[in-house]
C-alpha cells in the first residue's frame, strides 16, 4: 500500500518535471550570459579555460561558498564521528600484499604530482582547485588503503585547511582594500595561455586546491581512524 | 559605510582561522564568535539608515550583474543581518561556558558557519549563491544537532539530514530548470523575465523552491524534522535553529514567491497553509510534556502565523509579519536559553520537573515568563504589537477567507496561551513552597544574554516605533517588484 | 557519437539498477562506482572535461572509498 | 493631579514596592498603602473634571490617550478605595504566606492597570491595560498553589480568548472608522449599518461578558474567587469583574450611543434582548447554585455572578433610571462584596484556612466586629433598607416594572429571595449556632483587618442612607452620555411613578424600632439562659451534640440541585479535553519514521503539481 502511494506520488512529480523539462530549450545557443562567457571570457579574465574563469572569476563567491560547504561538512563529520567512536576493537588488520604496498608507494607521489599540476594549471587546461584537490585526496586514500598505518598528522591537515581558506578570503579582501570589489582580480591579466596569467585565478585555485585536498584527506582520515587498528 | 560583503566574509574568515588560533590558545576561540557577530551587529546597525534610503548593491569580482554575483543589501536583507548578528552575538555569549568538554573548537566553527550561511542567504541577489549559502546553513545545522553526541541527537540529525537533503535536491533541480529557461541565475534578471513565460515550466521550479525551502522553513507537512531536531540539539543551537534557521528558510520562500516569481494569485493557498501549520503546531505543543518539544512545536505554530501574515501580501501584513518574526526570534531564543539553563540544572526536560524553579532560579524563571508572555502576545511585551499588526492587516484585507481563517488563528492563540501559562504556573506555583535559601548560582555568561533578550523584548514591546519604519521599508521592498528589478538590472 | 552516448546511458541505468538491487552492499558500492565512471566518460564525450575530472576523482574514487569504509563499519548485507 | 502623573505614581509605586520589599518588609507594606492613598487622593482631586491627556503620540502610529470624566471618576475612585482597603487587609493576612513581595507587586499592578483601564481614552491603551490586568490577575489567582492552579488556568484561558475577541472587534472598529480614540469612533460610527453594529457589539460583549461573568461565560469566576488569596478575592469580586461592567457602559452609552443601541435590530433578535435574557439567566441560576455551596468563598463567588446579572439588566435596559440603578449597584456591590470577602477572609485567617461552612459556627462570640461587618454586608447584599443595596435594587425593580417587563422583574425578585436564603446560610453557618470546641481559643481579627471592614461597613450604611452622593456623580456621567439625568436629592430619587426618600424610611424605621424595643422592654421580662441549660427528653445533651448549624437547607437543595448543573462548565471542560485529544491525535502525524516524512515532502510537491495540472493556476 505504502509502495503504491509512493509510486503514484513520484509519478505525479515526475510528470511535472517532465512537462517542465520538455518545454525548456536546453543547450541551445542564444543564452546571453553563456554567450558572454564564451565570447568575452578570455578577454575579461585572461583564463583560457572558460570554466575556470566562470568558477573563480565570475562566480568566485559561489566557489568561496562551496569551499565553506566542504569545510562545514568536514567539521560536522569530525564532530559527529568523534562522538560515535565505538570502543576500539583490537582486531589486527592484516597489512596489504607486497605488490599493492609497493604499487601504492610508487603511485602516491605520481598522483600527488598530477593533482598539483591540475591545480596549478586550472586556468589553462581543464581542471582546477576542486578537481586537483580531489585527486590529491585520492592519493592519500590510496596511501591509507595500501600502506596501512601511514597517517597524515591531523594538526597538519587542519592547519593547511585553515590556511587555504584564509588565503582565499585574504585574496578576496585585497580587492576591497585597494578600493575595488571583493574578489576583484587585482593582478595583471597577462597573456592568455601563459602559466603566470589570468590575475588571481591561479592563486585562488591554489588556495582551493590546498583546502579541498586537506579537507577531503581529513574526512577520509576521520573515517578510517578507528576502523584500521594496526598492531604495533 | 562598510561593504556588506564583510558581513559574510568576516565571520567566515574567523571560522576558517579558528583551527590556527587553536595553536595560540585554546581559551580564546570561545570568544571568536562573539567578536565576529559583534562586528556584524555594530556595522549592520550603522548601515541601516543607508539602506532605508536606497538599496546597497555590491558586485563581487568587479562584474556587473547578471554576469557576476551581486549582493543586495536592502531593508529586508539588513533586517535579517541585524537579527542574525544580534542573536548570534547574544547566544555566543551564552556559549562562553563550554557546552561540552570535547570538540569545543568544532562547535564554534560550526556555529559561525551556520550563521554565516544564514547571513549569506539573506544578502545575496543570486539564486545559486543563495542555494550555496543555504547549504552551509543546513549542513552546519545538521551536525550541530548531533553535537551532544547522544543517541537522540544523532538519530534526529540523521532524519533532519535526509529531509533537508531531499529539500536541497529539489531546490537544485528548480535552479537548473530556471537556468535552462532563462540562461541566467541573477534573481532580478530572472524576475524581470519570468512573466514572459506562462507555462508549467515556470510553475514547476516555483513549487520545487517552495517545497525545498519549505522544509527548512518548517511549513506543514514538511516540518517533521523540526520537533526532534530542536529538542535534541544543545539549547544554544535550539535557540538559533528556532530563532534564525527557520526564519531564514521563510525568507528564502518569501524571496522566491514575492521577488523572483511575483505571485499574486495563489495567496489563498498560502493563507490556508499558514493557518494549517499554525493550528497543527499549537495543537501538538498543547499536548506535550517535554519542554523543548513544546517550544519546538510552538515554533511551528509561529511560523504558520508568519506565513499567514506574509500571505496577506499587503504592506500592513508583511510589516506585521516581520515584526512578529523579530518578536518570535527574540522570544524563542530567550525561551530556549532559559529552558536550557533550567534543564541543565534539573537534568530533565519534563515540564513537571521544573517545580519550584521560581525560587531556585528566579531570574531564569522571570526571563522564561516574560518570553512566554511575549509569545502569547500580551502587552507590554513584544509579541503584542506583532499580533496587533497581523490582526489589523487581516481585518483590513477583509476577504471572507481571511476572516474565517482569523477565527482559527484566534483559537490557536488561545491554545498557545494555555500551554505557555501552564509552564509559568509550574515554575512558580506547582508543588510545595520552597524556602528562599535554595537559590542556584547564576553564571555570568548565562545571565547576560537572557537579560539582554528580556530587555529587548520589553523595550520593543513598549516602543515598537523604533523598528516600524524599517519594517515598512522591508514590506515595500518585497512588494515593489519592478523597482527591485530595475535597480539591479537597469 | 550519439550511439556511444546512448550505450553509455543504458549502461549507466543498468549499473544503477544493479546498485540498487544488490544485497551485498560492497557489490552495490562497486556498481555505483561504475555509474560514476561511466558518467565521467559521458561528460568527457559531451565536452565537459572539468566536470568529467571532478566526477572521476570524487564520484569514482573518493566516494567509493568512503562508502567502502562506511560499509565496513556497519553491516555488509542488506536485510 | 495630572493623569499621566497619576498613572506613573501607581505603576511606578508597584515596581518600587516590589524592590523595597527586598530590603524591608515593613517599609514595603507602608509604601503600598501610601501609593494607594496617593492614588485615592489624586483621583478624588479630579472630581467633576472632564479632560483628556495624551500619554504617548505614536504606539504603532496610534496615539495613546487618557481621559477623565465623571463616569470614569466614580470607577477609578472605587477601584482605588477598595484596592486600598484590600491592601490594608493584606497586612496581617499575607504574613503567613511566602512570596510576599510578589503578592504586593501583583496586587498593586492589578489595581494600577484597572485605574489605567478606566482612565484610558482610546481602545489601544484600554486593551494594553486590560491585558496587563489579565496576566497579573492570573498570577495572583494561581498564588495559592494546588487547586488555585487549575482556577488560574481556567481564568487565563477564558480571559485570553475574550481579549482576543475584543482585539478583533477593536481593530474592526478601526478599519471602519479610522481611529481608535473613543470620541473619534463615536463621531465616525454614525454611518455604520445596524448589522455591523450588532456584530461589533457581540464581539465586545463576549470580551466584557467573560470579565463580568455573564452566564455562560462565568465558569472561571467561582474557582478563581474561591481559590485566590482573600484580600485579592475582595478586589476580584469587588472591582475587577466590574471592569467588564465598565466596558459595557462605555460601549453602549459612550460609543454606540444608547438610542442607537435600544433601537438596534428587529424585535426577534437584537443584542439588547439577548443581553437582558442573559442577565436574567445570570441572576437566576447562580443565585440558586450559590445556595448549594458549602464553601464560604465559593458561595460568595456565585453570589457575585448573580449580582452581576442585576448590573447587566440595569445597563442593558437603556433608560437613564436603569443605568443609574446598574451603575449604583456596581458601586454598592463593590463595597459590600469586598466587605464580605474580607469577613470570610478574616475567619479563614484565624481558623487557618477553614472555609467549609459546615465545620464553622458560633464565631460571633470570638469575632464580634467581624460578625457585625458581615451582617451589614449581607444586609447590603439582600437590599435591606438603610443599606446601600436597597436603593440600587429599587431603581432596577422600578425600571423593570414601570417599563412593563414582568418577566424580568419576577426573575429579579426571585433572585432576591434566593439571595436572602444564601445570605442567611452564610452568616448563620459561620457566626451563629454552636461554637466547635477547637475554636474556643480563637482570637478576634487583627486591627489591620478590622480597619478596612469597619470602614467598608460604614460606607455601606452611609451610602444606604445618603444615596444622593453617588447618584449625583452618576447623574453627571449620564449628562456626559447625553441622557436625561434623574431627579435626585441627597436622600433619594424622585420619579414620576414613585419616590424613594431614605430620610423618611430611616425616620420611620428608627421610630418603629424604638417603639418595638420599648414594647418588648416593657411587656416582658426576659431571662438569660445558659447554652447548656436545656433538656432533651428529660436528659441533658452533651455540648458537642448540639446542632453545629449544618445542612439545614438540605430538603430545599436536594429538590433544586438536579436542575442546577453547571452545564457551561461541563461544556468547556469537554472542549478542553477534546482539544487535548485532537492534539494527541495530530501528534501521530509525526510518526518518527523518516520514510513517512520523506513521503510527506513528496506528497506536498505532488499536490502542488496536481493543482497546476488540474486547475491551471499559473
């Protein structure tokens, strides 16, 4: 009975959504904001990756918000996970096999490097702070899975997290200090395509990368904390 | 004049900085939230005369809207900013004394993020940006509800999370539909063009928004998370959830309904919804024995009253609604703080266990009593002008539906009176009379916020004119849609 | 082009259904990981490399990792 | 004295009293009396004045106005005097109890807000003072704990309901006339249709009727009066419920205008007939319910309800004579009913809280002054000539008879018979008959209780002999309402169809009394018999077997009791239970299963979409 009602209700909602979507001209040209970004984006921001221009320049404030969302989630998770910490079971977990262990140790710096690259080149090629940060975090995930027992220092990750956030905000406030708007790109745009170009976009992406990377790492760290109890 | 973006950035930055500050001293972090919201409060109050004159628009990143994100500090926004800063400041004083020994820094960070999210929601002029800040608010709320770490807290936080995430998902779908339609995310820009489309493709985003934001705004039947969450959170957080979070949800609904979509003809539905929420909230509160659940249900009722007032869609109604909103925020925050302090003393949330509190904690009981009287709408406290203005607006409206609904509002108010007076009686008159000696010591950090809330309730109850100008300007901002659009997208 | 996209979408739907119907939650996690990977591929085909990257890193790697940990900490089999 | 200063003195005095109580109890008691003395003097100095003052220019853009005129003056003075008596009475009474600062604070706050109500010149300040009065009364009623809590609850719930209804009426008047100042409303109300007027009148009648305890809105009164601390019972019964009377007079005569009121509606249904009918019921039922009571204060409480019916009859009848009767009865009732509550309070004080009539008796020996005061009070209540109740009841009867309302007149008369019965029960059960052993060591009432009782007794007699004093002020207020004043002199009233001159009656009664006394004195030699000097069937009866004056109305009460169920009270109790059950039922919506909650959200969304698909609202 309950299932039937649910299906009817969901059907109703789906009908509404379908009727709505069917009348919306998705993806068609002529969106004035979208056109502006595509046509003027490179000129206005100096970033060849339009996505980066939108994410960091045009909608930089959203990015700040999203970084905060992630921060909130990490904090909240830390607060809650810390609470429900069960009694530690001292069941030893067998270490990973040698191949996995070696592979992980080999891959870890490579992935870290790729992540950093993605972060730094965010304004030139696809990618950016979020993606790069996630890649960095996945390196740590790999490390946790493969080389059990290796842990990042919590203080370090939280310090980096703070530093990334503060950097973002300071970059934004600098715009205010020089008498312009918040998040104003106060550095010269440079020549599009160069590594050092696009104003503050790379700097912000670095801050974001730092923050996202350390936050996601922190989340994983929290989750793993009391499941993996290695014998000393 | 201070740039309104700082109201968001300063608390956010301080929240980010807390982990670093922790290295310096563990003691100072508990003062950081108070500092941040004191800053907001002072400068927001100084900005109020400016925004009364004209809206303050702030571009972010130097791009004119609709290209970039903009902030709109109008009377409505600043009203909420002041309210958030005020409650944030006072409640953070209450938390000088740690709520829990462990994880104190996380509490303060989450608390600041929660209120920063709320500030962002009320200041932004961009629908997606609004959603982002809304998420900060919600996420922080979820985790703060579970902060005490008991089973009830975690369970209700998870329930809250499930329902809230569903709501957020709906909002996001709505934003996507709107963007697909109009190719812009700026609220004024969308609002300017929304009436060019007369089809279900605009209506569906509207209902998605109402449902999504309605979850946080605790409209019936979307409010099932509220009683659990409010009752199992720490009292400071209950105060903020009840005083700020649901009001901000309501703000989002108002923005969407009045500014973004400019609805004029569905108000009867909202009137009904408001009265239904009111009646159900009050009826449930009436049969509660747990004080925090009672207060939580009473919040639902009050939200219903607010929805009713705003749905009258007249200057009088909206101004009255805002007055009642402020009154509810201050009153409910006070009630939760006072109740929380008493719960900490007795260790029980049962109303019956508060016998003799009038002797043991005279000041807290007095604060609770004044808060309760204000909630019921008795003069000379703040609830009275609010109720008066709403009734005036309803009678001025004069439609048959409004008048019929008015009867139910009166019934609900009587019910509300009944359960609040019952608690007051328990505080002072139930059980044996105790000797004067058994007085509990009053902690300074607890005393100050309750005292200030009480003072504000009385002062604004006697001089409502202090804020009515701002309220009228706010009502005008919501109703005068063309002006709002024109001022942003010329 | 459209054919590949269509196949991808169908595969995604199949994996999603599989994820929902597996009794063993670990299998379900892997299935949802496949959904994410396919989605990343689809995004790439639709010329959204940024999103594809994010989806691959977060959806496929991190979320899967977190789910695995979560499943490990609770029960492995659905009732 | 200026009106603002007067209000500042009373309200500030209340707060000051509370604060002073933290330092010295004695100083607090004196200050409370001084504040009310100052208020009394201040009000007395305003005699005959008619003026307005603006208290505050903008409360929500409404001016708050105060005004004084003879009609408000007599109410204000009564409030201050009775309040003063009650506060003096509290001196000893309250010492046994806890939380005395609070008691004084609330007592003064109630009195201050009542003065505020009668002095207010617009509905908003009227309402504000009204609500302050309501909640402070609530706190005072609950003061005695235990049963008082339920009584307080009943009171405040009904009171809040009433004041909300009043608020609606008030704002409706504002939307109709554009102002809340009384004069402005009167001026702008001419154009209102008679249907609208009836609607407004009914709204206000609910509010005032709850305060004034008209059947079926009276249910809060008996428990509240009997459970409140006795000094406050006398305030409650003496003046607080009369604020409802004040509201009725203000509305009918001051705002709607009596000519309009009398001619409102058609013959079958109009507010005036409704009010008269309810007034009659209010006299009849509670009088006989009072007869059934065994609790002294509850008996007096029911009697208050019944007497309020007389006032309603007088006010609703709408002639200047009936208004005089109603207003005078208010004034008289304030005196003798607060006196009676003090009498019972003094007994209660000395016997440590005994109010049950059946366990008292014979206290006349122990508390002679109290007995005398009680006797005078009861005489006033019944309306024995030479006490004040006589004149006001005479005016009401006269109106009813002259204007051909035999039914109402009969009911009023029936009410008086009932009054005689229960009054006798009261005075007899407490003071006459056999003194129970346990009370043999009883002391007389302390001075602080005797003083107000003697003062009020004197007032009852003085105004009974010289009814012209209050009637003169009432005449002034009737002129203020634009009515024909009565022809009065110091000793009474002259009307076309009958004249009442207390001078003649007093002379006649005095002469008759002297003759009687002489007759008995000369005709018989009486001996004084000891109480134990009698026999029953030839054997002496132990003292404790003598009648303790219990239950001698039993045959009568068992006959009438089945018809006197308090149906209104049962109705409200059922309503409250029903609401609680509904609340418990609705709480089931929140099942605790998050799956259901999610379904609610989807349901809501689906309904909204359905609305569009079906009705095409957008």
